[in-house]
C-alpha cells in the first residue's frame, strides 16, 4: 500500500478519513492477516482498561520530571523524580517515601490546575482537588488538561483525604500558575511537607512523533490491560466491548431465550431471563474470583444454544480438494452469493414496509401500528442478510484475487444453481411463506442439516482443504479466516430468517406483501427503472475495479460502491412503493461516439422481474460503470421534469455521489 497521505494516493481521499502524521503510524505496508483495526489510523484507544493501550499509563508522565501512579483508591502517588521543575527545586527520590516499612509516608498529588477547554481564559483555568477523589477520578481531570502551563500541589497526606489546594494563599493555585510561582516546604528535619510546582504539560512524543522511549519503557502502556483471560471474559460483553464469548444464549432445548451466559444460578428451572442493565446483571453473574475458579462450568454454546452434547457433523470422510477444484468451487459460490443477495433484496422490497419505521405514523400501541412494526422488523432482518451476502460476494472475490483469478461479478442467470442437491435455481420472488421456507433451507447450518453439498457445507469443505493443505495456497491463514467469516455469518442468517417467520406468523401474505408488477406503469416509472439499472451497473463496476486495484485504490472506490448501493436501494424502495418490481439489470459498456454520452435503455429491453442474461465480463478499467454514470445524468434530468419535489431532492443527492464516482475513476 502506498504511503496513506493525500499527497501520495493517486485517487481522491475519502471524505472524513483521517491520516496519521507521526512516524510510527506511517508504515508503508499492510501486514496481511491483521485486521484493519490494527492499523494506527483506525485504532481505538479505550482507556479503561483499554484495547491497544491503557491511556492512564501514558498520563503517568503528564508533569515533566515526575512519574505518577493513578491506580490507587487513596489517591495518586508520585513514584519517581526524573528531572524538571521538581529536581530544580531540590526534590529527589529520597523525598518520595520518608516513613518506615511499618508506616510508609509516600508523596501524593493533592491538586492540579490547568486549562481543559479551548474557550477558557488563562485567568479562569480550573483547579482540580484530589480531596474525596480516588486516583482514577483525579486522573480523569489530568486527562483533560490541554497543552500549556499546568501547576501541581504535592503533599504527604493521601490525596483523597488531603486539603487539596484550597489552602493555597495569595489568589489560589491558578494565580500561582499564571505567575510561575514555585515553593517547597520542609520541616525542621528537612522532610518535604508540601510543594507547588509548575511546568508545561508533557507532549509524550519525541521529535519524530514516536512515544518517547526515554520516558516510557517496553510494556508500560499495556501493563494494566485485561488479565488474566478470565477478566477479559468477565468484563467484555455487549454492554461494553465485543467479547470472545456469548453474552446472551438460549437453553439447550431452545425453549428459554435471552439467558445470561455468565449467570451464577444454573440450577433454577426455568432459568431466570437476563437483566438488560449493567448494574442488575453484575449482581447475578460470576464475579472475578468465582469465574477464575469455576470457568469450566460454563457450557459450550453451539448455534446459540447451551449444549455440551451437540456434535458437529463428521467431515473426516470428505476428500480434500485440489487447488483447481477450490478455484472452481469459489467461482461457483461467487455466483450463488450474488444470486442470494438479489433474491433477498427482491423479497425485502416485496414487503409492505417503509425504509425507516416511524412510531409517530404507526403507533405500536394500536393493532395497525403493531402489525406495521412486525412487517418492518421482518423487512429489516431480510435486508441485513442481503447486505451480508453482498459482503460475502466481496470476500469470495478477494479470495479469488489472491489465487490469481479475476473477479466474478456477472449477474446471475435463471439457470444459476443455488442448491445442487435440490436443483433449485435463481428465481427472485416475493416473500411468500413458501419462499421464506426456501431461504431457511438454504441458510440452514451444516451442523443442523449435515449436508456437505449445501452452501455452508461447501464452505466448510473449502476451509478444511485450506487448513490441511496450506502449501497449495498463498496466504492460507488469510484465506481460511475469510471463509470462516462467511461460515459464521451463514449461521446467523438461519436464525434471522427464523425470526422473520416469527414476525410474520400471525399475518397473512395479503397483509404484508405488496402487489409488484413487472412492467412500469408510468413515464416516471420507466425512467426510475432505467436509473436503477444504471446504478446496478455502476455498483458492479466500482466493486470490480476496487477488487482488481486492491490496496492501490486507497479505499476510495469501495466507498463509492457503498454509496451507489445505498442509492440503488433507495431507488428500488421508491419503485416498490409505486408497485414496480426491481430488475437488477446490468448494462454493457457500449463505446460512446465522439462528443456523445452513451445511453443504453434498460427499461425498453427488460420485460420480466428477473435479470437479463449477462454479457461477458467487462474490463476492469470501469468502462461499464463510467458509461452508466455518465448516462445517469440525462435520466435524472428526465425524472426531474416528471417528478415531485421529494424525488427531485433524491436525484440531486444521487447526482453528487455519481460525480464522485466518476472522479474516483479519473477522467476518461
């Protein structure tokens, strides 16, 4: 990957993307296998207790020349004197603990003063007293200090019971800070009693933008992260950060849902449902010592159920595949993922639900509102699965690219086989009960169906082949990881479609399905269908080009693909609300005569709701996408001449995204 700065990327920088400027973050390559979150420009620092590092440990050197430990309930202790204003006033490490082993008397931070917001004047800088605060509570204030002059008060009494800086005479601590006034008080025996010091808040970084190795030793920033692993198991969950364990599970018989996986009481029958609040949950979970001692009583969770007896299918009899067979199967699965995505989208648009549920329009307390909410919930589940399938299509193509094969993004045909065992082919239909049952059968996990020819079973076979024959494949760890992601999400799809069935169980198809016609009924419908086809073509072209360019695209084209997909979704929702079925027709890249824009009519040639036979693969330079993007402007003008204001506003937004797509490809 090129150096990710605006001056070196050969494509427009995505709006809102932040690029690092320091030396460490500007590594000139991406390590394959590492998640995107491992890159410094996308890392997240959570300082209690932290993901990449614990920022409390960074703040230990906020005052140059002092090292402070904030990890104490009694207050923040000074651990070392390394120079700065303290050393200049004669304070040394000998002053840090003047007591005896039986009665230690460490030096504490009593108060801190400095600006914390940019609108504060120097004369109004706040003073934060350690009085009645734990060390971490004072650290929270230290964390807010802006660059510039800060003042501190040190003393013998633990910070939480100290007088803070209330006693500082002559205008208080901020007056001393602005005057640059320093004072150290010792008793008759020379023992340090208190000190007021000032200095500029530490920068933490050296001249190269690297965290200063003279101040922070190896391991300093990570020394208080979650450990041992049971602590991470206990603390990290859906109410905090994503965890490596289930948060909510279902009983082994599938009857009792929403159970707290870490509940202490595992004998009550029926089990008590989870409490969806942090405070209420903590009282009913294993605490840290109990989890360390009893972690082995937690059950295995498979397919969302607590069940130690469930066994995975025995795949040992499956013969490993050759590299050629793996490539052939991946190319087939790319078509299957594309077909499923379009089937799910068609089913989503067939449901009589708005893009966003508005309780002000459909009051859930009324029978009509409750029905509308159920239909919307079903539509949202189906759409989320369709989005996942588009992501699977991308991942399968990334694997093919790693294996040296071109992207496979051709729209599916009527003879595209989705289920080899049953012979079911691509056939987008409204979400009738029968169609929903087909979706559930397609997504049924191999652990339930034990069908090695099913979609999930084929991915398992691919995964097993790559894991056991890594010498056949480049970057086998990365390929196996991508396939495992697809397998895991497939299991979720099965449960989502089961939830859809529950949402619609008490409704008849006439109550939740839209009547969709295959032929546009008005001139506006004809133009909207045309524009939908152009957006579908732009989406596939942008996705194909970003797959072929890889890291060199800087993420710009994939962002344009997302925007185009969002616009396509909005258009198809509008068409469905007008009773017109979506088409998903890709247009070929026709060469444009000199000085003219190539406009190809999709609406005139399409006569059914299913996609037309696809032409051969288009070149990866985006000619089809560019032709469609340039043609879409004329279609939007025609729509604006026919449409109401709400549609005109949509056309304006979509045109801005199309212009950005053309700019991303560069002028042709």
